C-alpha cells in the first residue's frame, strides 16, 4: 500500500480562474487533443517534485502551481511560484513540518518531504561512482523512474536508467536503497586513476624530501655521538646512578637527622621556658619573704622598745592613782613566724640556685643542638645537593648518547620503511576494485523482474512471446532474446518501455522496503498510431490499458495519452478517473488552463 497519493493539481494566477485537475488513488487517465495541456499537468507534478522546467509560460497569466497530497496521517498542500525555488508546505500530517522548502539547495530541501512520505526519515549517503564516492540520497535521484516523460517514452536505451551515464551509478544505488534499505556506506571512497597519479606524485615528493631531511639529521646525530667515542656509556651511567643513589640516601639521612635535632631543640626550649617562668615566680616569692621578715622584725623591735617607756601611775588631772594594765606580748609569735620564714627563704635560695644551673645547662644543650643542625644543613646544601646535581647532569649527558643512538635507529627504520613504500608505490598496479551496483541486486530480484515482464507482456497479449528478461548489462528489457533497440521501432519501444516501467512499479509495490507509490507515464502508445510497419495490433493497446485498470492496487498511476489512440474501455466502471480535454471540438473541457488556447 502506498503512503500517499496526489489528490489535486491547481494552476493559479492573478485575475485568472483556478485551473484544477483532481485524481484518485488508483488509475487516472488524461487524454484529449494535442496542445491542450495534458503534458503540462505532468510538468506541474514534476515542478512540485523539485524540477527546474517550468510547466507553462508566465505569458499565460498563470504564475503558481499547487499540489494537494493525501497521506496516511493527513493532508499536505505544496505551492510553488514559477519564478521561485521555494516551495511552501502546509501540513496536517504530524510527520511533516509546515514551512518553506527549497527545490534545489540548502538544508531544507523539498526532497526531504517526499522521502519522509515514503518512510525514509534520516539522511542517507549513496555511492555515486565506481570509486565509491558518495552523495546524499534525494528524491530527484530516482524520480525519473517514476515519471516516464513523453520525450523519453520511445527511448532505445533503458527507460529506467538516467540518460546521462554519470548519473546511472547514483540511481542504481538509490534503487538498491529503496529495495533493501541498504546504502553501502561501509565502503570507503576509492581514488580515480587521475587522483591516484596525483597522490603518487605528491607522496613520492614528500618521501624523497623526508629522506633528504633525515640524511642531514643522521649526520648531525653521528657528529654528536663522536664525543662519547671510547667510553663504555652504559657502565658509566650505572656507576653514576649508584653514586647518585648513595648521595640521595645521605641527603635523606641528613634531613632525618636535622628533623630529629629540631624536635629535641623544641623540647629543650620548652623546658627552658618553664625554668624561666619558675625563676620569675621564685623572685616574686623571695620578695614576699623579705617583706614579711621586715614586718616581723619591726614588730619584735617595737615591742622591745615599749618596755623601756615609763607608764603614768597617777592621773595628770586628778592626781589619782591609775590602775596598771596588763600588756599583751607578740614577741614570741613574731619570733616563731620570723624563724619559719627565714628557713623557707633559705630553701628558696637553694631551689633558685638549682634552677639557675638547670637553665644554664638547657641553654648549653640548645646551643650544641643548634650548631649540629646548622652543620647538617650545611652538609646537605653545600656538599650533598651540589654533588647530586652534578651526578644528575652527568647521567643526563650520558643519556643523551642513548637518545642519539635511539634516534639513529629510528632514522634507519624510517629510511628503510619509506624506501620500501616508495618502491611499492612505484610498482603499484592501476587496477583496483570498482563499485558495480548491478552486482548488489540479489538473484531473487532478477528472477522476479523477469517473471513480472513475462506476466505483463502476457496480459498485454504480446505475441509471439517465448521469453522476457531484464538484461543485466543494459538494465533494459529483452524479448525473445532480442534487444529492444535492434529489433523494434519507436512504437514498440514506447510500449516495451512502458512494460519495463510497470514491472518496476509492481516490484516496488510488492517487494521494496520503500515504495514511492506514484507512477506517471506520458503517452505509452506513442508511435503506435503512425501507420508504420511498427504499428502494434489494437489488441495490445486495449490490453495495456486493461492492465492499467486491473492493477490499480499497486499504487497511483497517472497515464497521459492522445485521444486518437486511447482504447475505448469503460474506465468509469473500473473506478478510474478520466480527465478529457476536447479543444472545443466536442462538449467538455477545452484544456488544462482556463482561457488558454494552445500549450
């Protein structure tokens, strides 16, 4: 089942009545007098498909073509003006975006719309020549197969292949994609003979330049290596590395010792700080003891002095006898306290002397540790580290020899490799595998197409019929072992081309992964009314159009034919759509464009 079909073609212009032709999803037959616009309708379809040929002249007053398309999911309207490449799309199908599309260039190509309608969502690359060069798959790559033009219908060569040989590979690749959903993108692009010659010349020039360059570098390397002549470099490096290892161990040990000394110094400095704090406290306590002694001495001395002072026995006022008061003595208590404090002061003096000695000892020990630490640091900075640096520089100097030796080995390998490559390239054969798309059609394809050709010819009452096949060489029909171009005139060529197109239509409808579903054939009976020896029996003409009627289920088919050759069949009863142009010689529509006499 086809995914879409054309519902209507409309030509419009300012001040003009719209000229409309409507189609059904099966068979549509357009016939009538000459110059009435039958082929013009085909051109309108091709114009909306992205073609560049104008369907009619602007002198007709018609300037725009519109196509209505029915899809499985909705409806599309596509409109294009004669003087523009842009095609406006209004979509009611959720799979197609509305907007402006271009017929020829840009990212938003109209081709993407038609491919999506077929179910081809992503961008695909197809092979376009024998060297596996690729190009984008577009609708225009294969649309000629779906629209058999009146000017091509009687071609002596295959109607399926494009006329231009350089387009045939891309078309066959696109057909392979439609049939098998395979774009063969895994193949790498190959060089043409001319490209290969250019590449070989460029590579030879590059290799020769590189060989010259590394020859100069080899001389420089050799000169630098001569400095180390007569020296066992590897042995020397080992000795230096061993010495450096010992020196680095000595540095490590010295740094560890320095850290240990620093820890000891910090501990002793902490003890010294404690001594200083105690000494300060002793001094404060000593001062307190001295003050207490003075106070007690003052009390004892004062009381002793008071005993020598006389006391009044009589009152100086009344001259009466005064009673004697008992005097309390503090001498004993003060003397005892004084003795105790003096004893403590003596003990304090002894402790102070011990503290002074302890502090002096700590200061001496700190001085010794500081001196040792300075000696260790001096050893590291002035002797061990310079020695390690000197040894490292010596080792690096000898390692430079190893690097030069390695570089020389690389130079030799590069030289040998490039020389081999150059020789191999000069001996390289011009022959290589070419891309032959016809080889990728499977056996079933050839057998089935042959069967369809034979069946169609049988239904069309072609006689005598012994065999029919698709020639792999020409991709064209052969009947009874005869090539079309050699044994048939124009009339039969048009008929056989139609048969071939119908066989491909049937194959796409039944077997292909992607089926376009639309075929347009312009004047399939061309040449059969010329009265020549090539004139086919009327039975073949009738049978061909009866075939059109009987195979409407294979998709939409639009057939254009002249009025004098159209077989008289009951098209309406079969459900086919008839579009007849009379040119005013009988009742009915004059032509396609309203008010236009000749096209």
